C-alpha cells in the first residue's frame, strides 16, 4: 500500500511538473486603476490556488474553533458518550 501511495505521488508530481513547464508564457494581469502585473502564467495560477486554499481555511476556522471549545468543555465536565440516548427510529428524509 505504501508503494502505491508513492507511485501516485510521483505520478502527480510529474504531471504537475509538465503542466508548469508548459505554462511559462508571460501574461499580464490587469487590476483596478490601470495597474498591471506581468508574470508567467504558472505563477498566476499558483497564487490563485494558494489564495483559494487560504480563503477556504479561513472560512472553516470559526466552526473549527467552536468544535474545539465544545470538545474541551465536554472533556472538562467528564461526560462520556454512554449517557447519550440512541435514536429509536431512523431520521426521515
């Protein structure tokens, strides 16, 4: 199984490396107020992907902190899952 993971990782690395090498054409990004930035396309794509990942992480931090606080509160209170009643009928769709 570990060998399969490494083979998949190597394959993805080679595919992404080929993608990077094919997208080195310089492009111009136009911002507001006639500002322009000239950079290779792969840099623009990399920044867009990193920005999207950062926005996704920021969107989930509030829920993550709330759940983390709730877990800490439950651990302090010493409650366990044995006291939670099980549902008697399946939920309706």
